[in-house]
């Protein structure tokens, strides 16, 4: 998941394809322990509770806190790029899905000319009316 790179006395950590500058290397273990604890708590919470809307939002926020932990605890420096911030805040996949929904349109089939119609079956004649007393008495 994370790769460590070193360029001229500046260390970088690669997370999800982006390089982040290491601010304080001694905080790495603190971040890892926190992420493990919150991950376990998240799985327990999801497995024990019925996921209504508020509980689902809380569980999503726990995952966001896991991805923000290296920056919050001071192990990595906060990025300046908006795309990197979206990845940290777990908004990148949501934005990509919304963009795909907007761009993807169903293919339209070519229209058939209206002049060509299928032949319909001839209508059946109506059954004759039953005779009534009045109609029988008329001379």
C-alpha cells in the first residue's frame, strides 16, 4: 500500500499513487496503531449494527478518519493538490462515479419510419341483437 522513497534528504511516502512528504518519521508507529484500532472498531460496528442511514454515515466517517490519520497525527505533511485531498477524504471514487453517470448515455437505436406498419387482423362483426317483445309486435 505504501512505499517509501528518498530524494535528496527529503523522504516521501507513496499512498494510492501519490507521493506525500514525511513530516515527522517518529509518528509512523502511532499512526499504524491508531489505524489498526479504528479499523477493528469499524468492522465490529458494521457487523453488530443494522446499517441505517446515520449509522452508515458514521461508519463511512470512520474510514475517512483512517485515511486522514497520517496527516492529522503529523507523520505526513498535508498536500496542496486538490486531487490528493480528495483521495485522502475518500471523495475521489464518489466524484468519478458521478462523472461517469453524467457522461454515460444509453445508445439510441435508429428510428424506424412511421409509414411502415404491421398489418392488423380484420375486426370481427358484432353479434346480432336478441329480439325483444316490442320488436316482435310491430307489424
